[in-house]
C-alpha cells in the first residue's frame, strides 16, 4: 500500500509541475505579444540646463579670457 501512495503523490506532483509549466508558457506567450511601452525622455529641468551652461562658460572663460564670456558667466552662474 505504501508504494502506491508514493506513486500517487509523485503523480500528483508531476501533474502540478506540468500545469505550472503550461501556465508559465502561456504567460510568456502573452508577454511576448504585448507591445513594449517606451518611456518618453523627460525634458531637462531648467536648473540642470543652467548648471551646464555655467560650467561651459567657466571653462570657456578660463581658456579664452573673453570679456563677453565673463559677462554671460556672471549672469548665468549664481
């Protein structure tokens, strides 16, 4: 009797595993059929743009010593 119980338990487990496999295969197929959502790039915040411009102006002024660049740098950089 013990042998048939083990066999029944194994058969039950096998059936459960097969069902799990089928469910996963189905979910995979469904996921592959859906279009992938793309995230639109967000606009660069103004403070980040200002920081970049300030860095560029500082670099440009340090290389050229141009007075116009210095004036712009003083306006942009806090």
